[in-house]
């Protein structure tokens, strides 16, 4: 149903397509429960991987096309399509997105 709503509700919306180096489906488990998120990573000039952005798993559609992971969603009146040849799924006791903020603050992230 979400795909149908996305397709019908935003047919005229602009589509922003972005490619990232890695897409991570992360399940962060804490005493308060579980946070399911999609984290978008890119390599910097030195080869270090850092977070570009993240979205709640419940707010996007995850699919695979031609060997790539494709994340589709909508926000602020636009549709976004994010792809990567590399992806993984993790279960962690810490939030990788928050941990990466210590290295690259949110204000300095490349974004999508």
C-alpha cells in the first residue's frame, strides 16, 4: 500500500537520484527497544567510510534492482531514489549513525 500511495500521491514530484558507497539496514537494540534505520555511507578521500544521512526504515521502501539496493522515499515534496552496489544488514547495541557524529558532525555531512 505504501508503494501505491507513493506512486499515486507524488507523480508530479521531482525525483532526486543519488548513489552512495554503502547502504546499511541497521537494527539498533537498546533497553528502550529497537530502532530500525537505513544509513547511507560514503568513502572520504582517505578511504574512511562516513555517514551521509539516515532515514527511519519505516519511512522508505527497500528493494533490489539489477544487483543493487535501492531505497525510495518521499519528503518535502520530492521523491528520492538512493542506490548502492554494496549493502548490509546489521544488529547492534549502539547506534552507528550517532557514533559517526563524533568523527564527522551532522553539519559537515555531505547529505543526499
